[in-house]
RNA sequence: GCCGACGUAGCUCAGCCGGUAGAGCAACUGAUUCGUAAUCAGUAGGUCGGGUGUUCGAUUCACCCCGUCGGCACCA
C-alpha cells in the first residue's frame, strides 16, 4: 500500500502498487499527457516504473532539465532506429546526450552523405508520428551479450562485455529496434515529434581511441518545443557571426595562406591590437617585478634533449639543419630561461628571480588541429618563469593570481573559472614534495578568495598546476592563464643558487602565463566583443568625417590634434553622404565617429556618435579629448553601451 | 594524423546532364557638396587551389597533392 509524497509535500495513498504513469494520471490528465518520466526518491525512472512502497515522486515533463535530457536521449534512440530501418547493415554503438543535443555513432560500410542525413531525419519524423510505444525489458549481462551478438551488433556486445558479470541490464524496444540503455526513455516516440534536427556528420574513433577504427557520428539537437529549437538555431547563427575568422577578414586584421599553414599574417589593424596588448602586458609584468628578456628561436637539439622536450614532443618540433648541426625552433621558452638564470650566480637572497618573455614558439600541430587564431603553429606566449625557493611558492602564486584577475578585468572578462590539477599517476618527485606544492597552490587560491575546483590526476608529470579559464560573453570557456610548479627542469638543466649555508640548491621553477597565446587571446577577444573592441583596444578609435568640402580643413585639423594626443584616429574626407560614411565605419566597428559640418566649423566643435548609434551630442575639442582619454583609461571595465564599448 | 565536406573576381556566392564563366558588394572613372547605417551612371576585374589522367574539348568526370571548414584524436 504505497503512500506517495509529491514535490509540493502533499501525500497520496494508493491501495495497490502503481506505475508512475498512473500517479501522473491521478493528478490530472494534462500532466499525464505531458509526463515523460518520473523521479522516485531522486532516481530517474520510466513512466512504466511500478511503485510498490512509500516514496517521494516527481513527474518529469519537458519543463524540467531532466525532461529535456530524456527527450534528447530518446531522440538519439530514434535516430538509431531510423538509421537501422534505412540501413539495416549499419551497426549501432553509443548515443549519449551532450550539451544542447545528442549524437549517435554508427559503423557502416560506406560514409553517410548529407543526403542520407535528410532521409534519416525524414524517417525519424515518420517514426515519431507513428507514436510507437517504447518498452523496457531486462536481461542478464551474458544473455544481453548473446542477444546483441545474435542480431549482429558486435559493438554493442563489446560494450556489454566491459560490464561486470552478474549485472542486470535494461533494454529499450520500439517496434523492431532494440537498444541497450540505462534509460529512462519517453513512453512513446510521439513525444519526440515536436522539435529535433540533425545537425552534422563527423568521424569519431571507436571508444575515443585514435588507434581504433573510425565510426560515423551523427549529431543532432532536440528541444521541448519548436520555439526553443528555433532559438537554439538562431543562437548558432549568432555565434557564427562572431567567428573571429570572419571578423578578422571583415575588419582586415590578419590572414592565413596556403604557403604558411597555421601561421598568421598580421595586417596593420590586427597588429595594432596585438601591440596594444603586448605593451599593456609588458608594463603590468614589469610593475610586478619581472625582468623582460628575449631568447633564441633556434637552439641546438642537445638542449632539447637535456630538457626532456625532445623525448616527449619531438614529433611536434620543427628542426633545422645548419653547419652540420641540428637545431630546433623552440616549442617552449623555459629551457632558455633556465640558461639565462644559470648565466649569473644567484644567492638565495636574489630569489625569487622572475623572467618574462613574449616568446615566439613554434609547434608542429597536427593538420586537423588548426583553427584560425585559436590553434596555430607559430604563437607568442606572454610567458614567464619564476625561480624561487619552496617556501616562496605560495606568495608568488598569490601575487600572480592577483595580477591575472586584474588583467582579465581590464580586458572585460569578469567571469573566471579556476581549476587546480593535482598529481597524476605517472610523476616525478616524492609525495612530500607534491603535498607541499599542491597545498601551496590551494592556499594561495584560498588566500586570494578565489574559489576553485579540483582536477585530480590532471597535473603535469613534473608538478601540479592551476588552470585559469575565462568565460566569454556567450558563455564559452577558454583556458588562457596557467601557473605550474616545476621541480624537475631546473635540476635537469643544472640550475642552482647558493643557499644560506653556502650549499648549492636547485630552485623551484614556476611557469606562468596570463593570456597564454597572444594570437588565441585576440581571437577570444574578437569573439567576446563580436569585433566591437573597447576603445583602448580598437585599431581605429575615432573617425572624423566632414559633411561637405567646406569642413574638410577643420576635420584634418582635429585629426592631427587627436593624433598628437596619441589617439588612433582616421579622417574620412571622401565626397560621400554622411549616412554612407557612418554606415561603413559602423560596420568596421570603429567605436567613435565625429561628424563635422558647417555648424561645427562655426563653433569649433564636433558632433559625436558611437558605433551603437548613441548620440553624444556636440563637444568642444577639449571635451572630445577628455572623453576619449577617460574611456581609454577605463579599458574593458565598462558596460557595452557606454562610449568605449 | 583520422572521417566527411568544401576550394569559382578583393569579399559573399550562383554556374543542371562536359562546349574555356556570371550576380551583389568592394574597386576605379565621372556626375552629385548632400546633417547621423547604402546618391546615380559607367568601367575594369577570373590559366575556376595545384598536378596528372579520360575526352575532339575539363571549372564540370577520375585519381593524387595542398589548403580550409565540421567533428574525432591531440593540445608540453
């Protein structure tokens, strides 16, 4: 005689065992219709689940996040069902829910084509319309293996073989299609008829291992209703519009070409952004007690062998032969920084020694890994290495974290996700050293009031690290900053300092970067701002345009005044209508536009507007300069609608 | 690197079944001097990513290479 407690606290006694569907029906026909699954004592179950004892029950509909997951998961099954009915020899593998949708991996003799995708989607719609009941059954592990082997689903059988013997597995069947699945699923395929779409085809390795054969993955998306689907598709389009590769082309910032894959050709405007960032970081780092240095691009292979890079990463290093010697383009700056450290004898009193370098590094990334500015073969890191004693780690970490958060705010990133990656299984150094290092980083974070999550086992083999991920304006996370503790490299490369007792001691080295790669960081900025960089970063900060030739000499006068004041200004004296000029510069994302006509010449003023169409009114030249300088000084710490946005 | 798609004028793209190419924007020239997101007219612009092959003939078909895109794997 179960007594059911509903989420609102009300209790419903039943005089017999009931299914979740029955309970939904007892509450209301509307709810019964909307019900997709249930939650019994916080465990997700099918509507057909029978409740025999007292329990807390919630009915899951498409209004719940869990309901949406059920829809997506069931839509993945619907996809597999459709594929099997169109291509009976295709084998099913796995089909999980992912962010905003789902995918399903198939093994099939020929590649699926975009045309197939259309047919599959149509078949899915047809199967959904048929409102086929989805039923759950169970088999023992061994029976399940036999079952899937018998129907020729060898991948499924292999999956089940990995499950411990003696477990009972659930199967879901809709018409002639049966799949292994934990569930829960929608009660009938009709619940899926509202809003799904297959989005793309891709290859994916079986079990995610590149040594295995490649399967064919079909991605799809599914939503509670058509409106949400459309909203999602619009969101994708919007994201595409802010693609830094498109913006880079449209704003003439940089380009790539075949002869130099993965290497950037910076155009004048892109380089203006780059230099602004570089100057800014340089100044920040110097204020923080770093010495800025530059080390060679080409270094004899012997150094990379000594540092260990050759063993680990030789396949990603470019090599050059000259004078019968083998050189490698540096893939990292750290071994060179150790050389600079070693070139002077250091006392413990000198520590910490901090070196910074805008280190241009080359990495022969695999061809398929390249992606605009985000993943290139030649990049510049805002790299830095701190040589210190163990008891200085925490203070140095704290100092770095403070600077990093502040720098991110200047760039307009206020949402930081911090992760601490701790000791991996394969590692160098004693547990005591790891204990100390991990604690130093954790304490530094806590000391700075920075919340963080742990990534157990994700640290580098030579030490733990902090990853700083920033979240952009459309919610995506990017790892940029990093702080790593390295006990091994200074030792390998023979770095030491003289300790208080005159003994030689190996310093600890901290690797750290704020933007990570300048190229990538600019890509992130472009997408974050959709090209509308804040005033301090904009390649052209102000365009001054005349209305008629009568105003052209005053326009030029203002332009040179601005230039003298360090403002990146352009004048547009073309014989075009003012509306046309404004449109063009707006599309070029120029933050500020000053219009000069007869009225302005008369009063020696400008009429100022922003690229967002905000009218700043009439300003004297002094007011104009003051407004611009104030906005530049604010950097990225302003709302999008204000002047510098 | 792997799977798939794509590569046509500066940009965005069209070009069915093989007969050496088109549009819009940009550019250039001329007219227009016009007050806050597109003035009008004209002109010019392409060994159709590279190579090989099939063919009387290839942007179109086949194969190879390069690059890009979407994923996978990788990301010191």
